[in-house]
C-alpha cells in the first residue's frame, strides 16, 4: 500500500520497505530513496533536479546520509 505524506516542502512516499523523500526548492528538488533491509536503512538512490536539468547525487552511504541530514535540518525549522 502506498502512503503519501506532505510536511510543508517535503513529500514522503512510503511503500513497503521503501520511503522516498522529495525536498522541494523554488526551482527544483532533491530526492532520496531510503530502503530498509534487516533492520537497517540504506539510501538506494539520490538525485537532484533543477530547471529541467538533473542528475544522480553520488557518494558512499556516509556522504549520502550526511547530505540527507542537511536537507532534513533545512526543512525542520
């Protein structure tokens, strides 16, 4: 079952063992796909999109989580 929750400028789409976080900006967004396996969370995909252009956010799990946490802090205020 798919659930969509909106928190201001952040959309969370939950389905099974996967959550997709869309952080909206004035001209684009950042998207993180978080997958849960064996009691742990992993970022499967991360990408950005601005003004019709976009690409993958590359890095290891540590750097992806660091970027994800920055996005959460921006929108938590």
